[in-house]
């Protein structure tokens, strides 16, 4: 079967569109299925005035990783409904786009430098991350 001159470009464009669309669709589906990461931080501020440099250094890479602060407060705002909460100081709950995004942020050279800026200004009890349920 012979394709006319006007049909061939349409067939090529259609084939390219299908392949490109499939690739975009797969990338979109993977992004939609990525589970968020939730991070819980507990600690005490030792030098609030000294934290400005840390905030300036940590902010941009955290925002690039999709950070959202969901909750923050001091230990008086924690409602222990079972068990014990032996910590005083602050509690922060953060959400990142995914565990990969969170870990890439945490391990990045920019954030590692920011950690040095917070030394002696914050005493941490823990930082834990857990993968959430993917959006459906």
C-alpha cells in the first residue's frame, strides 16, 4: 500500500504524539503515585537569634523538595493520649513530596552546610521520616 505525500507527515506526527504522550503519561502517573514523606522533629532552641543564618541556608533546598510545615508548637501543645512523651521544647511536623525528595534534600551539600549553622543553636531529640500513603 502506498501512502500519499499528505498522509505520511500526519502518520509520523501521530506516531510521535503517541510516543511522547505515553512518556508524559507515565511520568505523570509516577508523580501522582509518589507517596509523601512526613517528618517529625523534636528538640529545643538554645539560641533563637542565631538561627537566622540556618533558616536562610536551609529554606531554599527545603522548598525545592516541596516542604510544607503541617504543625508546630512547643511541648505544651502535644496531647499524649497513650504512653509517654518525655521531651520538652518544640515539635514540628513537615511533609515533603516524597521520601526520595526528602532524603535528597537532607543529604544535599547545601543542607549539610546549613546543619553546621544550627550547631549550638538547636538541640535535637530526634528527626524521623516515614513514608505516607500515596495520593489516589
